[in-house]
C-alpha cells in the first residue's frame, strides 16, 4: 500500500512538472500571410510560426504537436529536438511536411482569417492557441513581451528575435457583406455581374482564373461582363499529358471568386461561382459538379496533386496532399443542391496515372460544413448526408464508360456491400473535365450510413499486387481466421456453422458469385477488401468495388482458381484464393454456393435483366459521349463507344451458359436423383432455382415416357407422379432457362 501511494504521488509530481514544463513553450509569433518577411531553403515564402521557450531550462519538443484543425485525430508532431532556454524556433506552415537540416515544415498551411492555431503538449493538453483576427500580409501576431500568451498584438515580424521592442500596429477592421447580382449556374445568354458591399472604406477584390482573391488581384470598380468563353485558349486542360492533341473547343465557363477586404484581411463571405453561359439547365440531364481551386493546387510541380511534378505528386496520399476547393453541385434540372468549401485528394491506385483521374471530396468542419447534405443517390434515399464523395473516372478496360456503374447496379439486390453511384459531369475551374461516376466511398462513414450505426473503428484487409495488406485495424484478427480455417477439417459437421460465426458466408457466396460471373481479371490478387467492426461478435464481409476489368472475357474460368489444392496453381497467388478454396472443400458450403450461383444466373444475371440495365444506361450516357470523347479521346469516338457497349451485351448473352459449364465441371451437377438405382419411385432435388420447373423422362430410345410440371422449393425434394418399370432412363429437369439431366437406373422389385 505504501509503495502504491508513493508511486501515485511520484506520478502526480511528474505530471505536474510536465504540465508546467509544457506551458513554457509559447506560440510567440505567427505570420498568417507571408510574402517577404522570411524565405525557406527552397526560396519559397510559406507562412511561419515562431515558438519561444520562456523557461530557464531547455525543453525537448518531442511529442509536441501543431495543428490548425483540432477535430482531426492525428496532428503534425515534432521529432526529437531541443529548444534552448529563452530560445526561438521557426516552423514553416508550408504543407511540405519535412524536417531537413533543422528546418521544420508542417503538413498544413495557414490562411488569413481562416483558422486558429493550436500547440498541443505531449500529454494531449492544448497549451497555447491563437484566435482568428485580422493580421495583414507580412505582419505578425506577436506576444509582447516574449512568451506572454495573454497579450498578443499585430506588429512587424521579427523572426528568431525578441518581440519586446516591436511597435504595435492599429487595425481598424470592419466586417462586411458581399452581394452579387447573379448566382452561379446556367444562363442561356451573357450576363453583366454586379457586386456591392456595405462599408465604403473596404474594397472588393476578385479573380477570373481560380486563384484565391486577395489585395494583389483585380479590384472591383464596375460590372463584369460574363459570356461563353469556349473559343478562348485552353487554360488548364493542357497542363497534363493527354497522349493526343487536345482540341481547343472544349466548353469553358467563366468563374468568379470575390471577397471584401478590410485592412488587407478578408472581411466578408467569399463568392465562388461558375457561370455556364450558353448552356440550358437540362443540357446534360445528369448532375453537374463544378470545382474551383487555385491552379497551383492541381498543376504546380511541387504542390499540384494532379500532375507528376517533382515528387510523383499524383501518387501521393494523406492529409498533406489534400487541397482546398470550392464545390458546387447542380441536379439534372440545374438547381443548386450543394455549395460549400471542401478538401480534395486524388483517389485510386493505378488510375492515378491516367489523364482523367478520380477525385475524392472531403467535407470537414474546418471548411464550414462537416457533411455534404443531400440525398444524392436514388438507390439509397435514406442516406441524406455524406462525409466523403468520390468522383470516379469512368475509364475502364473496354472503354465502355458504364461498366463499373453497371456492375454496381447489377449486384444491388445481392447480399453484398455495393456503392450507390450515378453519372455526373465535372468542370474544373470552368473547364469541361468529362463524365465521372459520383458515388459513396467505402470507409467507416459508409458503414455507419449503410448500417445505421455510429461511426466506429474498422478492421480492413485488402489484396494488392504486392500481397495481403492491413488497411485499417490489427493484423491478428484476419490471421486468426485463416489459421482457424487451416487447422480445422472442412468436412467436419460443424465446420460451416463455426466459420459462419466469423465470416458472413451468405454475403461471401453472393460476393464471389458476382466476381466469378463478371470474370474479373483484376481479381482476386487485387481489388479485394474485407471489413469487420472491431468487436468480438463482428463477422467479416466483403466490399464490392472496382469492376473496370470485368465483363471482358466471356470464357474466363475464374472458378477453376478455387478448385485446386494450392500446390498446382494456375494464375493467382495462394493467399488470394485461400478462403474460398478452403470453403469449397466443405460439402455444405459447396452445395449452397453452387445453388446460389445458379439462382443468380437465373435471376440477378439473367440476360434479360443485364440487357435491360445496359439499355437504360446507354440511353443516359449516349448524349454525353461526344463531348467526353472530344475531351479525353477515350474511346476515340461515339461509334467506337457503341461497339464497346455491344461487347457488354454479347457478354450478357453468352456468359450464363459458359459459367453453367464451368460450374458443372468444378462443382458437379445440381440435379440429384435418389435413390439411384431405384425400384421404380424416386425423388428429385433441383439445387439451382426456386419456382416452377418441368421434368421429362426419356427411355433409352429417346422416347418421352413421362413429363410434368412441378414447383421447386428450396432445400426440399420432389417425387414425380410416376412409377417406372425396369430399365435405363434419362431424367431432365428444366427451370429458368437451365436444363440438367442425369441417368436413372430402375431395377426389378
């Protein structure tokens, strides 16, 4: 007891000392808009933060963090670095996220009148912070005297020097409002845009090229003429290598960004509008997404996320490669449904190298709205807000543009985690950027929304060309599942039930039924992800996603990958096929899986249903294709696109019969006759369908000796109304377009 008390007192002393020790480090000086006050090693002028150690002893900064967004779980942290007593340290808020030769760069940037800045101690306590206030360009918010966090003034910057002798600057900041005559949207004719504000001392500044407005940009003095600028020279689309000569006549819409400034600081609401001059509201008849952002955010060699640049930029990920944007979405009738600031990153793996890249949009509180609030998808009208939205490039193997969205819609009735999607047209800084598939992102927010549960931690395992990877959560949970499968006999009576406690087998059968039907050639070594909630009773399930390589090879026997023993491999690595291979060794699973696949071939993937959905999507996409092919040359023209879609139709017609043969070869016939031989009476189990069926019995000469209709009921058998004499017969059962036959031997009583 004495030892415990002593330990507790010691811990309290240490923590008390740590708290005091932490509070000695102060945000001594902050420049929120640096142009000339200080340069970094790259000769750039990022915003900067000066820390000051007000203590009489040195402080190690390891574990201290800086952030402009306290809602994030992870913040930029200092390495092992000691700031001396009464010492200063400059940290550049550049977004470069590096530490070279003692020069520190955070993974975030600052902005005028946009964010607070926080200093967090290793204990997790916020020990210092700034408030949002007007600090003009090349001025600093400084503690006077040094280290006095309760007295901060606007002053001329003194990097790495004392603030004590600095003269303070009086700021007469006047908050204001910006009013415009015309909102962004669709206009049949040119318009004259007027802007006004309340305080005459303040000024309106604006840009027409996507850059953020500031006092170095155009000052508003007279109405702005806005007209169709399609004939103007390309501004952004030629910043990337398209692999062909891009025509100049892609549609271009004027963009206007404007704000009122007082004392050099933003003083009003910001205007970020795209004006589609010369387009009717129903020109596209699908949602239109207009993205506005500073050109450097996309195309700068160091910072641009859309180009290869100096750092293989488009291949990078994480918060430091997220860029601020303004996004506006219009429904198919031209009505604005979403208008807000957001973050944007490049999305995907191999698709990052394509000219038309997939984009991921982030709603965050720091941008003013923590969700995109609108029921975007008719497949899931109950989901009315989204934390993240994907704008997925429609480029696919076969260049059909509709394939991945088609497959998502086809699996919609199945027990699998598909993504709701719809076609959309995207504009970036007013320039037409092509057809995109707008959709959900499969992450913890997807699970929360689709399963009506609070956002929670997940365990996510994925297959990649490099092997099995842990995307989220611990590695042990999935390893324990595969170890269990390896150490238990699949033919044991309780094997199926015990696996089903760990892995949702109904969902698994639907998932693999879809992948095998679609003949996905970029699977299972790639594009396979499982998820589970992090709790003791959760079961693994599969995400269904990325079918760009589907519906291409009608004769691809993907099922055969799971029928070998792992030693005699064909195409796929053992880790990628192990789970289904092991499960197919269990008779109950194999029978259920075969029946489920045949049922899906009869219903979910029937040629009639697949062809109907292809027709529906062709009707939606056809008017959009000419402009997209002109922009991206993928496919080269409208006729080529038509032929590509016809290939999907050919697949839809042929694939069920090809897969039927594969199922018979790998999993045997689903028609079971017993007893066989028989004394005359027998029963039939038709394990591929539920509903009406026909039975025919032929003798050895091919003559039909009996036929009747009956109803197949799942997991039951049917006894035909006939007593056959001695002989050899062929029993045929037909249902939902599939016919199977078996020999029947009748012996004498």
